[in-house]
């Protein structure tokens, strides 16, 4: 593993007897396989650093990549860590969680949720008239609004209204990172700005005057665009139609569930639930995670059924198209040739490895058939099925294709080598190509060979079976 990656120049370093490349290789392999990083069974190792990505089906892969784990003992019977909190609405799927021990401790992100990766804090502190502590007298602090950046009090501002509006406007133009969270707490006279990593955020339509900022004329070019690279999602964010709101900022917003709620707020403000909407959900189904959002009519189910299906969806094996089969209620009709060509057949390889170890100069291991004279601790038994290399010989090609799988009988025209039509009941044979009805022989071929012939013929390639030197094939042998 490591050796092969080395260049000739530094190869000599690793060949020093002091460094065993195998130690690094096996250590790395151990860590990747178990997820335990750090020195094995020493203090300070980190568990769960790596995992084997689930590839059973596409949805299971996506779901695995959006999984959350709470590092709390599975035995704990305290219910609170397992229950969804109100602030997690729209961030964590309410249905997708395992049953039993890890219920509620293992969670899944909702579809559009984005975890912030963090951005620099200093460009935000230095501008827009924030007053440092060196500049202000303590007497102005009670009147002004305190500014916090990532939890740190950095100064005060006398016009927080303007500051919040500016920050939001800049964020919607992507002049300030879209990840940045702006939380104004009017009652406490605080403005909390977050630029750090690890916050859950989700996109929402921006609402102004109880109307979406995005209009039909903005949707049309989206539908018409030819490639995914053309002005897509990021364009909608950069134009200020959509913005990412984190859990803290969400507390200071009023979000309508549907566009109809906005219509209500405009037409019948007195009957509407609210007339001060600031945002609108992109779609109500985005509260679900990868597995739950592919359940048909989940809102018509009893909630545990959605949880069960979210678990079972991950166990399914995926196929990339289904249009070669025909479904009638609970049966499936599919064509024979897809089965013949290997549909639904699966195979897997298991690899074994060993090394010939050398201990000192005398004791040496060799691969081979053990014999009594030179083998230590040999057991009584029969070793005759082993080859000289110590491995059981693989079954021959003939055994594999004829004896272990079915053979297939065809009738071949001796004149041209094509497969002839045989009617065994009437005992009549005919080669369509040369109208020969007498010189026809029976040949057994492997079933795989018959499939290959059919495949070739479908590509307009004619396979011929030569049973002996062809009679009339103009001298060809
Ligand atoms: Zn023929």
C-alpha cells in the first residue's frame, strides 16, 4: 500500500531497517476498517471517525451521508435526548430514525439542510459603524445595542435597525457570506452574528410585503436552461430570492407554510394567521429526510409506518431502470432474455491473503502441499486434493460450463456452419442458408455459448460452428 506510492528518490528512506512500512500500512487499514483513530487501545482514541459507505441503493448512500449521531450511551433511558425538539423542525427528519436502542439518538438531516462550514468573522466586525470599547463611554452602553460575533461581545451600535437591514441586504447579494446568521434580539438589545461552522441552516423563499421576491418570470428561464451548470440554485441565492436561515435566526422570522398563506395575508389580513411573514417554505415536504421523502403519501400514514419504511428503503437493492418489465398489481412480467443475460444474478468475491513469514534464518514458511518430512505441527489428514502450490485446483472450464451448468443442444449445418432448424418430432432438418437437409449434425454447446451466439446475431455478426473441414466452403479450412 505505502511502498507502491513511493518514488524512487525517497524509497531508500523507507527501506531503512528502522522504519517498517507495514506498521503504517496495517495501522491505517485498522483505523479505516474500525473507525477507531489514534493508537490502538491507548487513551484518547476517537471512535467512529470513518465508516464504510452504504452502497446498497442510491437512496441508502444519500441517507448515510446525511446521518447524525448523538454520542450518548445507548442504554440511557432518559427520553429527552431521543425526542425531536421544536427548534429541529425542518432540520431533522421526523420519521427516519432506527427502532430500538439507537431510536432518536441516530437522526437524519432533512432534505435541503445545510451545515455551515464557517467563514471569517473579522470583515463583519470592522465595518458599519460598530463602536469598540475603546471609543465609547460606559454611559452609552444601556441605550445602544450590544453586538456579539460568534458569542463574543465586540462592541455596541446605536442604529441596530440600519445595521441589521444592511447585513441582510449584503447577505442576500452574497457580499456577505450566505452562511452568516444575523439574529436581532430587540428585548435584550442584542445583535448576535454567527459565522462559525457546524450550524444547521435551510433555504427559504424571501417574502417582502407578503409577496415572494421570486416571480414567475424568474422560474421560466430555469425551466428552459439546457445544462445544470447554467444559472441554477446559486443564481437564485445570489439574486436574493432564497436565503439560508439557521436555527437561531429562524426564531426571529415568520415563515408561511405555502404561498396560499401569503395570498390570505394580502386579501384577508384579518382572517389570516399572520400578516407579517418574512419567509415562505420552499415546499412542506422538505421537512423529511432522504428515505422518508420517497414514501408515497406519507401524510396518510400512521407515523411509525413511515419510520419502518425509512428503515426498509435502505435495505432495498437498486436497479437503474424498470421499463423492461411490466407490473400487474402484485405480479411482475419480464422478458426471458433479461433473465438469461444475468438479470437478478449477483456474485461476490472474497479475498484471502497470507504471507510466507521468515523467522530467523532456519525457520521458513513456504506455500505448498505439506509433507511429513519438513512441516512443523502437521495434522493427520488427506492433502491429496492440493496442487503443488498448496491451493486446491480450480474446476476446469469444461466442468464449469457443461457439468455444473446446463449444456445446450443445437443442430449445425455441415456445409456452412450455421445453426439449422430441427424438427425432432418429424425428424426433419433444414439449413435456411444453403437449403441443405441432409448434412446436419447435433452439437452440444455450453448454455453461455448459445447466449453469446444470440448476442452476436443481434449485432449482425454471424457465428459459424465448424464441425470438420467445410465441404463446399471453396477450399477454406
Ligand atoms: Zn448450411
